[in-house]
């Protein structure tokens, strides 16, 4: 099995300025995978605890963050730190809840990452990959860029062996009492072949 995590770690000499070229280069090493902005680049705190989830997972769950997204890379990084603070300090979780988050321009940000149990879907965290699109999609539609990145990331998960080729995709609301991921995002993912109600 090819494991991409090491390749997605930042180069040791990488600076805080955030070299996006380096991100592209790392991702190119993994066929079919979108570039992923590593935790170090958005200023993540270390997790309190990191536990493995069942892989390859048979289930992936789509969420929204239900807050207005940042519209630039720096603004997204600020928001990621705020979400992590909310999840760790107010909700008492071990880390930011999701495995990955996707900005409105389609940039993929590493949350807990591949193979790590998240805190996003009650009763399913140890067996489902959790991906959040940044924004609130109750009334407004997600961008095509964000949807495209989500699909690439799911495909990548299959390529890397973290998702079963025949995985099932659901929205958070399909598994619990919540509006997440919003009507508009939910109606988008319902069109995807991997979606099952
Ligand atoms: Zn959710």
C-alpha cells in the first residue's frame, strides 16, 4: 500500500511564509491526489491524542463548517486555528474534528489527516472519513472548486488505501439529527455515484 502521509509533511527547511509551490510538488508525488496544505502551514496545535481509525474505511461523511469562510489562504488559516480552538478548548476534543477541510477556492487543508479517528459524526468516528467544506451551505451553494477538490480527495483516499473502492458517501444529516452539511451542499453530493441515503 502506498502511504502518502510522509510525502505530505512539510520539507524541513520550509518557511512560515508558506511556499505553495512546495505543496503542489509534494502532491504531485501521489497520483490523482489534490495538493494538501499540511497542519504546520496553517499553524495547527499538536493533538492531545491521536487514535487510528479503521482503514480502509467503508464510509465517508461530508460536513460544512456552518460559518462564513475565509476567502483568502491566510484568512482560511486563521479560521482553521479558530475551529481547532473551538473544538479543543470549548468542546474538549483531542484536535480539530475533521480529517480534512476544503476552502471555497478548492484548497484542501489537513485536519486530523488520513487514518486518524476524527470527532465529526457521533457513533461513526472510528470508521468514517470526515471532510468539511468551509462555509455555510443552507442557502448558498458550494463552489465548483470546493466540490471538485472533495471528489479528488475521495478518489485519492481510495488510491492511497484509506477508503474502500466501493465506499459509501453520506452527508452528516443522513447519520444524525443535524442540518449539516446544509441543503445546498447535501443536494450536490446526492448526485455523486458513491452517495447512498
Ligand atoms: Zn457535520
